[in-house]
C-alpha cells in the first residue's frame, strides 16, 4: 500500500486524551520532533476550552525538548517512564503534576510486551527511510522501537531527510522471545550481529508519514575542567593498575560508559593514556568522545542503543560513513542493556553518582533524597552484572557547600553489593573484599574532600555498633544541615550525642 503523507497537525489529531504513546529513540537521538509539538498545541487548546487532555508516554530513555519539554509545558503528560532529563518535565514530576515511575531501561520493552501497562494506542517512530512494504531504516537511536511497532494500534512515521540513507546497515533490530520460550541471546562479542538492518512493521497500521528536517540537537559537553580531568585520570590509573596486576586480561575488556560530562571526561582520559590498549564498547550511549576515540584508533567498535552526538560530531560521522559504518552497531535498549550479555562479555562499567555514602551505596537519581533529577537509566542494568563496576563523581559540588560523599545516601539506587570501586577527584576507593568499616575507612581516606574528611571520620566513630556502624539519628545530618543553612560543612555532631 502507498504511504500516506500528512502534516504533523493531522498526525497529532490521531491521538486522543488518555492515549498511551510509545516513541522511538534513546536520549534525543532518534526521538520524534514535530508530531509531539503539534500534540502539545492541541493540549493547550483543549485546556483553554476547559477539557482534560493528557497522554501516557513510553520511551527508550530521555527524549528532547520537542517531546518532554513541549508536552510538559502544555501539562499534557499524565504518566511518563522510564527516564527523562527535561527541566520542564522535572518540575512537573516533583510537583506531582505528572506521574513518573523510574525503571531500569532494559526492563521496559519486555514489561510492555507482558501487558503490564495495558494497550499501546500509538507509536511515533523516526525514520531515515521507509518503503511501501513497511520496511523502515531507523534514525540515530533505537530504544523500544521494535516493541512499540509490534504493540501499537496505530503507527506514525516521522521521515527525517536530515538523516542520510547510508544509515542503512547500522542497525541490528532484534526482539527476544518472551518467557517461557526465550533462548540465549547469541552475542559473544560486541560486534556480533544477530538481527535485521531494518524494522519491519505492518504497513496497514501506518496512519501517516510526516516529513521533517530537524536534527537531534544534542548539546555538546563542556570541555573537561580540572575536577573532571582528575576523575578521568584516576579512572585510568586504576584500570592500568588492574591491567598490570593481571586482574584485567591483557586484551582488555569491553567498556560501558554512562552519560554526562564526567563520563565524557573519563573516556577522554582513556584516549590520552598510551598504556590502555585498544578496546571495544558495549554500552547504551556513545558520545562525542567516542568519535574521537575511533578516529585515533583507540576504540575499535561500539555497540550501542544511541548515537548521542552533538550536531557537529554527528555531521563528522555522517560525512565519513565509509569509515564509521563497520565500527558502530545500533541495538534495541533491551539488548544493549541486557544483563545476560553484560555478564557474558565481562564489561568494565563506568557510571556517575549524584552521591555516594561511606559504606559504598549510591544515589543516582534524587537530589537531597526527595527531588528527582533524571532517573536510574541503564546504570543498574550494567553495574549489577559487570566484571568491574566503577562509580565516579566529584567530591563536592556548589563550591563545597555539598559533599557528594555522605554518611548515608538520602536515596538508594545501587547498594554496596553492586559497587566495586568509587572514584572522585580526590582519589580511588577499591571496595572489593572489604567489610563495611573497611569500606568506610577506604572511602573517607581516598575519596572525600579535605573539608569534609574530619566530619566523616567523626561520624564513623559515632557508630552505635553492629556490622555497619551507623548513628541512625545523625545519618542524614549532612542533608538536614544543608536544608537549614545551605552548607553541609556546618554539621555539628554534638547535637546528636
């Protein structure tokens, strides 16, 4: 059947109040850009007329301002999962204007197929190319696209002419069978291809194709500063020590890296190190630094769910596809983040913490324990199953008003059982094989900023016994002091004696 080209407004009118919508993409990459903005305009008009208009949004990860930003400003989101990074949506979530449930990214697609969240009304999928048979070349991020294409009653395609047709062959579209019929996922090295280069959908479900020319618009990361450069150097020093000690194989192991300035700085540091051998990546996102690592021959191959490149880096890749085409593979999120594969390949995982406590627990999501920042993302998928799990963060933020290493995390995302190593700009804490007190001593000595070190030694001495010697009435004193005075350094333990 012939494709039906329609406007973004006409496409948005296919979506009704209360509908559940699935979106392609992972981060801003591969995410729809024009239909959701038209949907936000409809929501504003409906609200002005005194009518309710909200929808449920399922995505691969975070999106972009065209989705979360526009829909949040229009107060058009009833429920959102599994990850977000929009300031406008964050305000809605923390004010309870929108429901948000945080979920490990690898779990969403299969839970949708299991029927946990009910029916899916509409899928909006960005494409670089499509034919009348419903064969789609996806964009720069895959996310949950294969699952939503299968489940949705209606499919809307955003055909983006900013994407080159040479993206064909970069994707590896694969859906695992659901239990009890699931078999092993046959990936034994990062570059193994197991699926199809195209997404095949039922053309009868495609209600319209909307033409766009919008780029992903990913902002470039800031240049590494002294703090992030030191974190990167510390990570490299630790990995080199592991390599020299024989605890990493001489061939090295595939790497996973989270998102953000710290993660970008760590990868930059790996590229600068002459002793770190060539390596592959098996990860959920690759950033600008990976382009540079490939160009200098440091990164041989990257399996990912998303090309989260700035527009400049994306242009470099698009203009040199002959070089990059056999070095990158895009997979669905439930495959890029699959625990079975993480454990099999033996990944070195590097993720960022908002805060860590002296016993090795990690808070990835909640500022001061209450306000959602972004979400857990894929860090749990990787860190729990890693060969070597590293978390990093600056030792302090806000000019020292906040210590990112605290007596007890104000929200727990990753317990001490999943954390091998904590690294800050101050140093390295190898927590493997240590009991809680030994972990605390190692973290305080090596990772804590000098302005907080004595405070945390004093806290540890206050412990009331037991294997993990917390002082329960003082455990969150750093946080309550910041709420009271705006400076954790003012914490006075004598109040708790």
